[in-house]
């Protein structure tokens, strides 16, 4: 009880000092106050009596009643004349000696020189180098203790004091409780795990960091952890106190040093469940459920009957979605969040697995030897559907292809056949109930088309037909046969009438059949019909016919000389010229009229029997001599060009009695040859022809011959020599010009300036150069400059000079332009 009172007095004294008391020490005070009401009342009464006796000078007070800074003097509690009140500095490194100053009162010095100081101890171990400074101050060096935390500092005066000292102080002592603290390394914290827990507290956590010392305390938001175990310098285990929200975690070593509080612990509220939907599902699990309640935090887990659910998603703090595990019977549903689990009596009921329910066929799409079944699946009975089966016309069941979702196919069927179809699902239990029955037919091959007509063409036949039914699948093409079906070939592109058969021989009769083809295959053959390809009737191309008798006898005329026209019936003939025209049977006849050389142009229409179509023709007939080749052309000449010469001539006066149809052209580099043929027939009546591929600077000679239906006539006299010439190598204007003076066009030095230029012609702004300030151009053969002299001092705007350099012996003519600017 004496020690308790002395401790209580020390705490009171420390509370009065600058250091104050720690929370632990305040806890001791609270503990003291909690000792039984009688003990506390007696203790307080004794303290009051001591104070009263001291004030009244009374004696006979028990020593055990003295508290705080009191001592027993003459049977009474009186203030202690020696007091240890503080140590400066009040802390120092663990295991190290530190120089300190001890403050208080009643410090007495002993005898000796220097005077003996009081004895000083730290935690019961003597200090060194103690010096008496004054009655209120001592200096000393602390012992190098290895015990972490605060220690008591005791001062005891010498028993023999120096002269002049208050002898009542001899041998007195006082203890400054916990006035000096031995400090270790400051603790640090890196993590608390788990970092979340229930607001009710009681969660076991592990704190990691450095410099944790035995006896350390842990607080969560200022609340002390009820249990703390310092495992080692880097690990502490503790139990969380109750709390809310996010709170800092602080570790405090016994030396009073603490962590920063930057590591936090999040308190969560225990989750509650209000329901689960659906509340029933198959024993195989896999049901998607929604759990409602409150206080669901991210990372929450769900168990049903103690088995973890899968696919758990915390939608928000009141909703969780999950997938049920397998199970049986009625099982509790538990949500665990923030280390706490729900306790509500919410259950999930497992139902037995059955075979699948009957699916419903919604439609069937026919195909080539197959049917595609669209359906709506029914309940799988609690076990995944592994396959679907089908039955045709009430027969045996067979597996469908394509998986376990709509649509699925039934293959290997006969085309053009109708089937009554049922399907059913199969799971681990077995086959389910059959679906509704739906009738459907597979595709068939196309029906036979009907040929209605065949129109002959040049090497081809055009077939008009009426298509048959396509059998349920679109027709992709048509084929034909001309050998009774021994072989078939594709018709021209397209699938609608009419279609063409090409690559046939004109004049040959073909017995034609056709058939349609779809994705299912080739259909039946059509009826047979014959056709003969013929060329298209061309124009009558016969020229004049000569040598008829000069009498008035009707002469037969070979009229059908056009392309494909080898026979036919003329009609409606007419004659331009002398004589008469008629048709005798299938023969066109002409009767000359008058005397001497007679001719006429016969015009008629015809319907041919050896070609396709009909037409109009004309033919010239005459009496007299037969035509000959034409005479030679005249006036042949050439015009120079770049690697070419344009040759012109006049047609011969005499075409030989037959119209000219073209010209032959030859060239040579000498007037007498040898000659090279440029073209053997221009196939044109034009009297101009450009000969290309010539060499610039070379002189060429040309001659021309006329051509008619009889043949090629004689060549003309050779033309004069003409050169192929290079383009003029300009332009060479300077970039800018003054408003008066000479404007020079300068040729490159590689050209022969003496032959390059001749006097050019000039226009200003598109008008002839005339009037004031305009002179003719000139050419300086010494400098090679062509000058355009002008003086337009009164002009206020730029003007252009257009110039033309005539053709020279080696270059073609050139036209250019430059601009005169006013400086």
C-alpha cells in the first residue's frame, strides 16, 4: 500500500511537471480509483488527515499515510525537502551514456574537494561523472542501459554534508519516477493484413514493419488493441478493437516512439441477407442467382451449404450475383464480407435432376438432301443437354449434327421427299420428351423446261423456253445437248429465256435439248427442237459486171455476192440508168437499153436462204470491156515533222472502171531507190498519209500507187526530197526585261546559230508590231542573238511579245512568248 501511494504521488507529481503522464499511466490512476470504495475512501481520508495534521503541526500520523512529496517528520507528514523534478534531456539512445542535467531542490553537497555530490541512479544503476551545480541542479552521465523505455531517476544526498549545508538534508533522497527514457530505433509500419475487418472488432491481424520492441502497444484510430503480441522486430499480431470507417494503425514502443499512422484499417459492417432469387435449383448446380441484402463489400464471397459459389459479382452494396454449386436438400446461404459472415436464415433448395423437357420446333428449312430445324429449347432438367436427336415419320431416333443450340440439321436425306420430323434433347439422365411434329420436304432437282422456238444466228442458236419448277432451290444455270444427252455443256450466262448456244458451225443442223441446274443437281431434259446456225445477211458487195451482150436480151445478174448471201429471192427491183430490170423466178435480170456502151445500177430487196435476215442491195451492170487496175496518182509531196513526214497526193484521173479502195506507199533515201514499202494498202480513199519512225535530219523520197478491186496500179513519180526535222530547241527568253531596249532570245551554244534562226515575225499584245517604239527584229549571226527592239516608255503595264521563228533547214518552226515588265 505504501508503494501504491508513492506511485500515485509520483504520478501526481509528473502530472504537475512538463512531461505529463502517458495514457498507460492515466490508466493506472483509473485503476487506483477502481480499487474498492472502502479502500479509496480510506486512502482519501488519510491523505486529507495528513494535509490537515501537517497544517496544524500535529504528530502521530502513520508513515504509510504520507503520499506524494511528503516525508514523515516527528510523526507527521511534511513536504519532502529534496525533490527530483526533471532531467534534461529527458531521453537518450539505448545502450549509450548521455550527459544530462537533473533539476529539482534540496540537492546538498558533501565534504571533500571538490565537494562530494549526491548519489544519482538511473533505473537503479549509478550514473557517472556526477557534479553538484547548485541546490537545484546536478550534472551527470547516464549509465549505458540496454532496457528500453522510461527509468526512474533517484538522487540521494551525502550523509555527511559540507560546512554551511542544511544538515536536515543529509542522507535524504527522492525518486523522479520515469523521468528519463532509453530510446531504441523508431518503429515503422509497412502493412496490416487483412486491412479490412468487422466494425465489431475481434479480427486477428498481422502488422509488418521494422523496429518493433517487446511491450509495444497498437491502436486503431486511437482505440487500443485488446491483445498484442510482438513476434519479432518486424512482426506483430494483434486483435482489432471495435471501430468504424477508415482508421490509422499506430504501433508505439515502450520508449514512446510511434509509427506515422499512414497505414490504415477499414472497418466494415457485418453483411446481412434478405433473400435469394431464384430460391430453388437443380442438384447439379449452375443456377444463376441474385442475393439481396446490405453491407456487401467488394471481394465478398458466397457459400451455399458451406460450398463456395462461383462467378460471384458484387453488383453494389445490396446486390450480389453468383452461380450455385452442386448440392442437395435445403442449404443455408452465407455471405462473407470484410471478415464477417451473415447470420440470417436464408436458404436455397436443391431439386433432383430429370430428363429434359420437350423442345418446340418453330420452323424447318429445306436443303439439298437435308433439313434445317429451328427450335425453342425447354428446361434441361438440371443437367446440361449433351445432344439432340430426331425421328422421321415415327421411326427410330438418330443424333442430329451441329451442336446443342438451334438451328440443327438433319442430313443424308433424299431430295424431293416429304418427312414428318420430331426432335428431343438428351442429358446425363437420358432422352427427354419428344417435340411437336412438323412436316417438311427436301429440295428436288428442277423440272424439265419447254423449248418454244430456236432462232438461228451466226455460229449460234438462240433458244426461247419456258422454265419448269426449280424444285425448291434456285436455278444456277442451264445446259444444252446436241447429241441426245450423251454430253451436256453450259449455255451462255443467265437463267432466263432466251439463252444462246455458241460456237456452232454455220449451215449445220442441230437437234437441241436443254435442262436446268440447281444446287441439288441437273434436272430433266426438255423437248427436242432442231436449228441451223447461219451467218447474218451482209450487204451486196459485187462491183460492176461487164461483158453483157449489146442486144436487148434479158441478162441474168449474180446479185447475191454479200456476206452470207449465196441465194435468195429478189423483190422490188429498180434501175437507175438505161435498160430494164425484172425478177425471173429467183433470178435478177437486166435488159440493156439504147446502143453503145450501156450501164445501170440495179437496186432490189432480197430474202436470203443461206443467211439470217434480209436486206437491200444494189449492183452496177454494164456492157463493154471489163475494168482494170487504176492509173498512178499525181502530185506527190511531203511536209516535214518530228521523226515523220506527212505525204499528200492527188487521186488518179482514171480508176480503171472500178472504184479505188486504198493506196500503197513506198519511201527511199535516194530519188532512184531502192524503195521500202511503208504500207501495202491504206484501206482508205484518203489522199494523205503520215509516215512515222523516220530519222530527223535525213532526206526521204516517196511514191504512191492506187488500188481497186482489180488490183494495184503503177507507182507515181517520186516526190521531191523532204527531211524529218527536230523541234526548235526553244524557248530561250530571259526571265525579266526592261521597258525599252533589245529583248534577246538566245539559243544554246551547241546549235549552229548561223542556220538556227531566220528573221522572226513579232506581235505585241496580240497585235502587229507597228507605230512608235516598235522596230523589226533582227538576227546577229556573230552573237547568235535574235533581237526584238522596242521603246514603250509611256506604257504603265506589262505587255507580251509573241514571236514566231520560221522553219529552218534542220528545225521545225517555233512560236513563243515572253512578258515585258516595267522596272
